[in-house]
């Protein structure tokens, strides 16, 4: 039993030392080469911006069931619902604050039922 306890303590100390060493190495690299970190952050920011633009330019469709408008994205995922298209979009913007939803001219504010 003491042997297993010793192995467990050894593994824990090794893990903690590895985490500490990796952190120290990362901090040292940031201090010595800040331009690499700035370049990396710029790349990440541009990728996030591209992803946001793709989400903003998605097509959204509406479906009407029993007088309620349901809003879906291009992959048929439910986004929001409301009594009309405008209310569904307002609810979708509340549910997904980083996304903007636009009303297309062919979507009407009333059910076709």
C-alpha cells in the first residue's frame, strides 16, 4: 500500500513540476519574443472576425405553425420564435447577442396559413 501511495505522490509531483516548467517556459518566450505573441493574437483575431462574418451572412428561414413564426438557420437549427418575423428576430438577437439577423423581403410578417 505504501508503494502505491509513493507512486501516486511521485506522479503528482512530476505533473506539477511539468506544469510549472511549461508555464515558466511560456512566460520566458513571451518576454523574449513579444512580436510572436502579437502576430499570433492578430491571426486569432482575424479568424474570429472571419467566423463572425460568416455567421452574420447566413441565410435564415422562417416557418409558420398555428400562427407562430419559427426562425431557423441554414443548417435547420432552431434560432427563435415569435408571433411574427420581427418578434422572432428580436428574440433571436436576445438569445444570440453576438449575431445580427436581417429580414429578407420575401419573408412576410404574417402566416401563410
